[in-house]
């Protein structure tokens, strides 16, 4: 199976040894995105809503690099430092995805310095 890598100058550079997006068999896998800007600076000192939007905007930019958007998501993984932020996240998240809603997991994480990371799997239509 052929693997195709996508890059973008609209996402933060990878913080480690990984690709931001990879397509295999008609599915596009997006690496987790956090509230980090294109200069690699994390904005964990900002309110949760700001961090959530920045992480989702970064994920959207990764999707766009593959010619898709989060409206093409079939699976989303959400990692929250504080599970109490889930309700606020849901409100923001609905602006980025479409019906039928993707399957989703929500996991509590022990992040230090920021509150959220989001990854996704997209399908070409």
C-alpha cells in the first residue's frame, strides 16, 4: 500500500519525529495538534476555549494540506487535561465537524503546560 505524506506551512512544525498527515488506502491520518503556533510556541497560558480553537485550527490546516477538512472526519481523538472542559469543547468542536458526527474518544491526559490535544482520521468521499 502506498503512503502519501502531506506537509503545510500553516501548521506548527512537528515537535518530534512524525508527519502531520499521511494518507493510506483512502484514509488520511492527522497527527495530534495542540495549542501551538507556527513558531512552535505553545499557548497553554491562554483560556481553554482559545487553546481548543487553536488545536482545532491546526488540525484543520493539516486536513487542508491533504485537500480535505475536519468535515471529512470519521474518527476524532480528544485528550483533555481536565475532563470538566468536555462540555465547552463540544460546543466549539461542532463548528468544525459535520453530520453525521465522527466517532470520538475523549481521554484524560496528564499534560503539563497545556490543556488539549486533538487528532483525527479523515475519509475521502
